[in-house]
């Protein structure tokens, strides 16, 4: 019955809350976005994996949590929506996200059209203009960029999970 339904919904919400409230929230989000870019061309190279793991370290427990999150329908969009909410108006942080995705796309020596499409799609969902995403794709050498861009924000100032969930 409907009771069963609300129970599973709670479990999904609970998983999302765990991700959101984790110290590694940003790293998990970045890791999952990077995976989506790396696999966009149907092939995830060793080099791509190396970059992801060097940039964002996610604990084994949180790797399990990410797997749990990915089993929930709509999780990828939830991640993008949450990041868009948290970084609304923070163009520097959002552009750094795109930069890092570009680094993954370039890791295997060639950037495929499907990887570019995926990065554009992510940029759009994060609220960046098509032109600013294109600028990063064409002009930057992502390998040179440091992650300072995002470390200046303090997770203590993030809104409560409930407030973010209210955006749906």
C-alpha cells in the first residue's frame, strides 16, 4: 500500500541526507560528475581514473554511500540541483567544477564529442551560461588550475538539508 511507498522514499531521502551532510559531500559530487564525463564516450581510461582519484579522495565508506545514492532514481539530477543551489551566484566555484570535468575529459589525450556534450549538459544544469562553459572547454588548460576555487567556501554555512530539499 501507500505506507510501503513512503517508507522507501524515506530511505532514499535518508541516503541523500547522509551524502549531503557528509564531510566529503563536495568530493563525492565531483567524483560522480567526473565519472559521468569519463564514461560519456563509453570508455573510462586508467588516466581518467587516476585524475579523479588524485583530485578527490573519497573514503571507502563514502564509495559505498555513492553506490547507494546512484541506485536512487534521479540522483544525478539531484546532485546537480543541489550544487546549483549551494553555489548559486558563485560563478568561480561553478567554473572550477567545469574545469575539473575538462581535466578528466582530457586525461586520456583526446576530448570526445560525447564528453563535451556531457560537460555542456552539466554546466547548463549548474546554471552556467553556454558561453562560459564553452570558454572553459576551448581556452583553459584544466591541469593548471588549482582547487583553491572551492575550498574557500565553508560547509558550515551551507543551508540545512531540509532547506535544500525544499527546492524540489
